[in-house]
C-alpha cells in the first residue's frame, strides 16, 4: 500500500496543527489546567491541534474511525477497519515548560496494524514520516535506523523522570543515555537514525505510540510491547504495557533490558 493520499493529508494536517501550536507556544502566556483524574496537563494548544487534525482527517476520510487523546472515546472506531489515532500534542508537559521536545503525532491502523505515521515538531520544524513497507523520511529525505549492534556507545532515548529515579544507572558506563520528552518524538529520532533505541517498561497509550511505531517500522527498525509482542492497535483498551522502538541489530538487547 503506497497510501500516497493518506500521507499527503496527514502531513498537511500535522503542519496546520503545528502552526497553531507554535503560535500559542510563542505567546507571552497561555492557560494550563489539569485533566480529570490528574492525567497530566492540558493546554489550549492541545485543543486547537485536536480540532485542526480532526477537521482535516474527517473531511478527507469520512468513513474512517478516529481516536484522539483529547476526545472521549465512544467506541465507534472499533467498528472500522481503518482508524486514525492521534495525539494532538505529545509532550504537553514539555510544551508548558517551553522545552521543544514535543510533536503532533498521527498514525493510521488498518485491521489493527500500524501502516502510516507522521510526526511534526513545530518548534524545530522536524518532520518524520513513514509508510510501512514503503519507507521513511526525515525532513523530506529518505532515512533509516542505524546498524549499531552493541549497547556500548548506543544512543538510548529515555524518560527524563525515569532517569531521575535512577532506573538507567546500571547502563551509564556503556550507553549514551539521553533524556527526552515525548514518546512519539523519541520514536521519530530512532527512525531517522539519530538514536539507536527508546524503551520503557511503563504503559503507554495508543496515541502515544502508533505514529512513531509506524515511522520506526518504515525505517527498517523493530517495535514491540514489553513482552516482545508486535503492537496491535485500535483495541478496546488503548493502554499497552511496555515500549520498545529500536534498530534491528540492538532489538534483542533492548528487549532484555525491558524484561529485566
């Protein structure tokens, strides 16, 4: 599947949403409030991005399902074969701190399989795209994962909060550990060959994952949950336990770290 139209629409949607996010990011001030049940911060940028993405995708593909982090899930998506899964602003906490470690994330699943991903960082203007089985791009140029095969010297993108807790202290002497916000952004950098892997044993939701997973797979890498299972998306429960996005050469080592 080339998915040329789907890719073009997703890129246009991500850039339009990114422009709205950038305007708010550059403002002197913006409102930040907590989501229900203390599930993290929410800003006007999240909501503006969600509206733009939804408008673009609904207009172009009215028969497809849609799952967004910022909209209550009514379950209608479960009836669809093709489902767009979006995180309008992955890395909201970093956004509120004005750290440019966040992206608009768009993913398309067909029969549960990730087939397309688009990630866009509106501050750094980095654009990651991937169509599984076709290829990946970084800022418009073809890209792929690295072939670095050992933990020694491997660039590993990890959670800043998890690193502060000392979770990765045992690997400091070997790997090049780089704390970074946004799950999706980490995946994009792995797919672009700018890091070897990202991982966590902690759960993450489908909207955090699918866009980046598609980019890494399209770039020749491997992705799995904490059990080493391929991701299946558009499930009734969007939460997945464990995260691995890696080049192929280092995958088994990273899986071992997660399971340890």
